[in-house]
């Protein structure tokens, strides 16, 4: 026989849907996921597209250097001779001739990265700037040694490479690559290991950014010390490397941590694709941008890896060069994810301050269960 006094509370509890009573009744056997579920398909298609993109960029990058594209060359000499030489060099847009009135002004132009070589028709010299480009001297020497050349010049290096880096590749290879491969995983690890993943307040977001800055500075200092020990870039050159590497590591960490905090692991692709795919081929190792194919000439100046490489090259080899553009590019790549991280902190703080709000969803569930148990 059923007891009416006991059945009523049970029916009431079941109708109210208390978690502690109905949870067992509401459970249903979980359906086995198929081999082609939506997340798996999205992951496979995304991986395929990323592979094809990487293959295209690698193939595009391996095809360079194709030919010079408006490579700046300063020419000093009589007006008619300069015009005749300009007609020959500027054929098909290979070089861009800049007429200078004196050899001293041409050397200053090269020091500001305004020219990759100097043709001095008065002294019959081809004054090369290997620190700016190792390809330009080779091509120009071949042109002026041809029997069809209107002039024959002897080669003189006016701005040689620094000692310890005869090819200009050692510094460019390990510094940007090491900064990216150190900064991206560090930002990803900090985002995944920090619980909760999103900052809960503006103060917490600021603390995470401060932690990022400290790590970036320490990693960059280690890379600068390696550059000094392996390639001999000591003194002010080591400080230059330290500063630029700090900016690049900070940009990589900020992008990885902010995008992963906002979009989970999908956000990591937003940081990794431009830094790894477009950054590496656009770095001038061993060729500057005006020797590369169109995609890298266009994207390279706006990539943080290329900006760092150009900034380091200017600072180490050309002390008088203007690094404003490179600093601005890196600043944008740092500021955008920093603003995203701070916005996440403000949003979380605002939700937590709402009436009845809590910091975590788990807090809601625990409060509800506790109130039911107490009643």
C-alpha cells in the first residue's frame, strides 16, 4: 500500500526538479560519437588548410631571391653619365638609381639604409654595403665586369659586416627564430596553466601582463648573451639585441596568451600563423625584402619577426638608421593583445559585480545545492 503522506512530498520534489533527487532519473546513456563528428571534421579540414598554406608559403619562399626589385643604388658622377647608368640599371625595375652630388653624401645615405650600394664614377669604385645586402654587390659586380658595361669599377666595401658574422646570417637566423619559438610556447603555457583561463579582474590581467614582460626580458637577455658569446656582439650591440628581442618575445607571448584566453586553443592559430608562416620567410636572412617575391615584400614590413630582424640589423650595422617603423610595428603587435587581455579582465570583473553574480559557474551550482540542502 502506498502512503499518501509520503507520496506527496516525493511528487513535489520530482516536479520541482531538485538536482539531488532528479539527477539520477535524468541521466540517459551517452551516444557513441561517430568517426566524423563535427569537431573532428573541423580539426581535419583546418589542419589540411594550414598544411596547404604552409606548403604554398614554403614554395614561394624557396623561389627567392628571384631578382632585385627597385634595389636602391646611389650614383655619384657627371649628370650625363649618371643618366646613362640609370637607364641601364633601372631596366625592368631591377634597381632604383639615386643621384648624389658627392661621395660623402652617398655614404651617409647608405648609413641611413637609403642605398644598398654606391657607384662612384669619379673614383671608378663600386662601394658595396654588405651589411645591407650581400646579393646587391654580387649582381652589380657581375654587371660592371661584363664586356658590354659602359664602365668598369673596382669593388670596395664601405659598410662591411660586423666581425664574427661574415655572412650576416648567424644573428638573423637564431635571434628572431629563437624569440618566436620561445615566446609562443611560453604564452600558450601561461594561458593553459593559469586557472581560470580568463583573468577575473583588471588587476589580475595587469599582473599577467607584468609576468609576461619579466619573462620576455629574461629570455631576451639570455639570447643577447648567446649572441655575444657565439658571434661576438658585445657592448652596445648586445644591448640593441636585448631590446629588440624583448619586444619580439613580448609580442609573441601577448598574442598567444591573450588569444588563447579569449578563444581557447583556436586562438593560438591566430598568433602562430602570422608569426611562423609569414614571419620566417620575410626575414632578411640572407636577403632583404627588395630581393624577395611579392607576397613577402608586401607582408614582411608589417610582421613582427621581420621588423625585429630589420631593427637589429639597423642597430648593429647601421647606428644612424631610423628604427621608427620597426618599433611601431612591434608596438601594435603588443598593444592589440594587451588591450584584449585587459578587456577580458574588465568584462569578468563586471559580471562578478552584478547582483547574484559569481566568479565561476561552479560557484552558482555549489550555492544552489547548499541552499537546497539547508532547506
